[in-house]
């Protein structure tokens, strides 16, 4: 057999392929009680039990051709035109009915109009007018609100398309008792679908709720708990838990929640406690939690830092050099190194020392005098004056090694003053070589 589905329907029908190899998705023309119809295959050649077949069994006429597809498109246009014409005729006759859908047969000899109405409608004159217009067999069918929702389609309160228009073969019987069993609100607006009837999805989990209700006690049942006897006030069927009001509890004490396995039912439902023996308290229910191995997350370097890590020089950490480098970096950030700090040659690497020596002449505008020259200037032994700005800076001398070897005298340290941030260092009276002497 093969399974096919007609347009606008969710139910599958079995047909005899008559030796044809049909695959899922192929379009075929089959023979039905109303004549030839165009259908789509939902399942290819497969075996079916005899009990699932409704006799007499119809056969597949042929595989659909391009001419058949054009005929189907022509019928779709004809249906849309018939819908507009029928609405006008209904308004002309003043009939209290709502047109829902129009369906034309594959051969075009029959047109079916589906409508809804509150009661019976006399549409004999309407049929005569439609027959004179379309020159075909006209049939009007009154349907219910559920069939209307299935044909039109739409979205339910869950946000998904209607179940009846997607996969339901037929409408399932739904009662208000199902809503009570599932502890749902009996507000009609919350348990009704778009069609105005009870939602079809109430039937889906009804069997699970009925099975859980057999194992759970009823409300107001007398039970024995690990904390003592009490009465059941509410039941959660899905979690199989209940809230119990203990006899030993105070008036303002909240209800306690227990699992079904840690409660012993002494009386199921309402009734008297006379003659009921209270057994020992049952053991508490402990959930077994599987220990999961903790997997530490893998930390990766961001892509924008790869180039920075590759270009960064490799520095060796020797003794306290790292601490000294950090200190000098903090001191030089705002301005020049203070007089009490270490010389640039101590605790720094050669590359950094060369950079500092190359920056000092540009900042100072000239060379820095050594301690010997400062002493000679003080005593008046042939000290040379510093060049002015017009002469330009001279080549820096190796003053730092001398300062590191011999050290500076107390008076020379006293003459050295920290420069103002953002400007050149200027000593009072033009001493110490801080700046060029002013010319009058």
C-alpha cells in the first residue's frame, strides 16, 4: 500500500499502487468515491495490516503529470472566484450564514461550499443561483466551529499553529473533567481554544494524570508523615508531592511538603479518625544525586592579544630587578627621577638604561654636569658656561657611571632640584647647568 494526503487534510488514506513505485512526496491521481482526486504521497510502498484497511480499497490511477498540475492551479483560481461570488449571493438573499471555504473537484464537475451558522438555514434559492453561474453541481455543507478553525488555521495560546490543522487526524473528545483532574483553572477563557471549545491538548496528558491520581492520596486524607500525623491539604500529581497540615503544628505554622514515598495513608479522603491505629513514622525520602565531574573551562587568549604577545620582548627576572624596574617606571611616569632615587644604571636592564640616557639631553636641552664640574664651578676653577638654546644640545656624556662610582656630594645633591612637571628644570642663579644663562 501507499499513504496519501489530500489538500487541506491531516489524515492519511491507503491506496493500492497497482504495481507503481511511488516515493514520499510524489503527486498522484487516485480514484475516490467522488471521482478522481489529486493527492500527495506521504509514505511509499509498504506493508499494512489487514485490519487497518477499509474496504473497498481504491487504486492509484496514474502518476501526476504537468497537465494535472496545471488543472489544479486552474481549480484554485476558480475557487477564489467562487468564494467572492457566493458571499455576494448570501448578502443578496439576506441569509444568516458565514462562508468558510470553497473546494472544487479535480475534474471541475462539483463545487462544495462550507459555511457555519447558528441554526438551520434555507439556502435552496442560493443553490439555484450558484448553479446557474458556475454550470456545475453545487453542494453546501454546514460545519462546526472546530472544522472552521481547522480549515482557516491560526496560532494557539501556546504560540504554535493549531494542532487540528497540523497533525490531528480527527477531533478528540474533551470534557471539563479533564481540567479538574489536571488541577487547572476552570475559567473558560483559560482552558478554551480559539474556536471557543475546550482545548484539544487537554487530552494529551490525561492518561499520565489518571495514573498518578491512583497512587496519590486524595485531599483531606489522614496520613502519617516523618514528623507526625496530619491531613493532606493539596496534591501535586506531576511531582507526586503533597502539602500536609500536621496535628502538632501551630495555627500560623506553614504547611510541610512531603513526597509520596515518605507518607503512609491511614484514611483516603474525608472521614473520621475513630479506630485508626497510627503506625510508626516512616523514613524520610532522600534524593540520590549523581556526582558530576567538574570540567574546568579552557581559557584561550583573545585573538587581538596574539600579536601583542608575539611582539613583546622576553625579559629575564633576576633578583630584585623586577621590583626596581616597577619603582623606576612609577617615578618616571609623572616627570624626572627625583634626587633620592637610584641611578639609572642600578636595578635596570641595559636597554632601558640606554633609552633613558637618550631622552635626558632632549628634555634638559643640554648635558648634565658631573659632581667634579660642579665643585670646580663653586671654587671658580675654570668652569665652562653651558651653551644657549641657539647653539643646540651637545652630545651626552657618560655621567651616570661616574655618579655610580664616586657618588654625589651633599652640596651637589642640595643644588639639584626636581623640575616642574611639563617644563624644563631651572636652578636658581643659573647654577648647576640646569638652563642657559639669561642674556640682558
